């Protein structure tokens, strides 16, 4: 019995090695003395990532940001530098500089890159939205502009992107109007939902080797199972239809923007959602994890009785998402949306009431309880419940 277990463990190790040395994955061997998240995750064949703020990465007064971005993570995502308004601020003139810098940084540190994002209704260049608004860009031209954008961007980064977020946040939320879930935003309004399938096909044509993801928030777990109000169900149905039509979608990115003021989920609920997507033949990934808290007057005044439960609740939520990802072998990567409260989108975005404390390091780069929870998950999990990832092959 024991021998059989050792043989099984050996097979797992060989499989892990195969996963880790395949060309699609960045290569650094497991180092038993290295306690970084990226190294600990290697044992599971899992990539651990962060969104990167290029300004912080290049700030000579803030060297710790660069050090930790390199040492703790095996995949990086541009927080803003690959968005359309950043890449093509003036029509026809691409500014590749900052995005290229990140790709170079990733290569220097044996990291893979998640490309974010090809089609989204936010952070579009003004020339595009104004042109559509004033009628100087027709519907036919808009479709052509989208095709060319996807083709140009994917071609530019060809061979250097592991996973592309091809379409981002295409589905409404129950709190939108109308409350029945629907395809929302600029692209659905102007081109109809058919743009989603088109986008995947155009991306695949430009890079046959990148994994192509649909990425969204509020899809961590199923709710009522009624696609009229359960966003996870709506996205599941969408993915199933895309697969049935032969659209080259390879994965579902679950962003994982949580807040400690909400009910959130337990690990089993999240595993179930990941399994359902895997059942469609899709990979999954957590792509933008952070867990924000309300910054009450007590929190801002340093009252530990208010701070500690928030730190603890945030850690528990990070823990649930990572445990679920570890448990589902098609969950390829776990990316946090910024790793330090010094550089997080949350305080600038949620101001009434103020929110923050959303990341795994505090503003002075001290690891928080959430960091320790992720580390513990990576250290103390293994067979039989946690096995190495199953690599995903790009769908033709
Ligand atoms: O570039 C301008 C700069 O010139 C100006 O001085 C500054 C002043 O406010 O604003 C800068 O633009 C900001 C941009 O980030 C770059 O820093 C925008 O105001 C700000 O709105 C923008 O926020 C980004 C947000 O997406 C916009 O939608 C956040 O950094 C970014 O973290 C966030 O990321 C999104 C994901 O892409 C998709 N999922 C949700 C996630 C969180 O909203």
C-alpha cells in the first residue's frame, strides 16, 4: 500500500515536472529553501500572479514594489498598460512602451504574462467613443476597428502572452437596470452580443498559442441558478453556447473582487463553480483577487478592535478562493489585483463610504494575515485532494 502511494507520488512529481517545464509555463525549478508564494505554488503547478502598476514598478523611490513583484509572483498582468486607451490614445498611433516594459520585466524574472484586456467597455480611447457618439464612426466601421485592434494587439505580443482576457465584463449585474441579466455596455449596445464570438475568433487567428479567456466579476459561485439573476449561471450558459458553436474560448477568469462586508462564499461553493466550468472543457483562473473593507472612523483612527476582524475576514476570503483553485486542477493561476495597500485601486474607487485594506501587504510592505493564509494554503495542501494542474491546450 505504502509502495503504491510512493509510486503515485512519484507519478505526480513527474507530472508536475512536465507541467512546469512545458514551454507555455515559465521555468524556475522548485527551491525547497524559498518560501515565496511563486515558489511554494510550483509544487502544485500553479502560477501566482499580481496586477502591476507600471508607475510604481518604475519608481526609484519605491524599490520594494519592484522587488516583491519579481520575487513573489510567477505571472503578471498590466493593471492598465494593455487597455485600449493606453495602447492607442490617438487613432492609428500605438504606444507599446509601458506594456512592452512589463513583458520584458516578466521575461527577466521568468514570469508569464496575462494579457488584459482586448475588449472592454471601460478605458476606451476618446477618439473611439466620441466617433461613435457623433456618428462619424458607423457600426460597420466600428466592427472593423475592433477586429483590427484585436489583431494588432495580439500580433504585437504574439508568443509572449500566456492567457488573454479577450472579453471582459460583458454581462450586467442584478443591481443594473433592467435587473434581468443581459449583455451590457458599449460593445453590446453598438454591435450586439455577437461581438463576443467574433473577438475570440480574431484573437485566435492572431495567436494560436495563447489561452483565450472570458473574464468577469461576481461569478465566484452559483446562486439561484436562474440566468435572469444568477450571473454565474448566465456566464456558464454563455460559455456553453460559445463552446457548442466552436468558438475558440479556452477559459473563464473569475476576478474575485470581494469585500468583508458581504456574505461571500465557502470553499465548496467556489469549487463547485470552477468544476462546472471545467466540465465544459474550460480552464479557469482567479484573475483579480482582492478583499476590501470599509474604513470606518475607528479603522482610520487605528482602533484594533475594528481593524483585526477586517484583517481576519479578508484573510478568510483570500483563503477560500485559493483553496478552491488548488482543489480544481483546471484552475491554472491565482492573481491578486495589486499586492500592497500602497498601490491599490480600491481607495480611489470606493470613497463613500471609504474602503481599502484590500491587498495582502500593508502600505509599508508588511505581509498581512491574508498573505500568511495564502502561504499556508500552498504549504499545507497536497494529495489526495490537491493535485498538480492539468494544462490547457488552446482550442482551434
Ligand atoms: O491615466 C490617468 C492619469 O493621466 C491621471 O492623472 C489620473 C488622475 O486620476 O488618472 C489616470 O487614469 C486612471 C487609471 O486608472 C490609470 O491610473 C483612472 O483615473 C482610473 O479610473 C483608472 O482606474 C483603473 C480602473 O480599472 C478603471 O476602470 C484601475 O487602476 C484598475 O485597477 C481597474 O482595473 C479593473 C480591471 O481592469 C477590470 N476589472 C475591474 C478592475 C477594478 O476596477
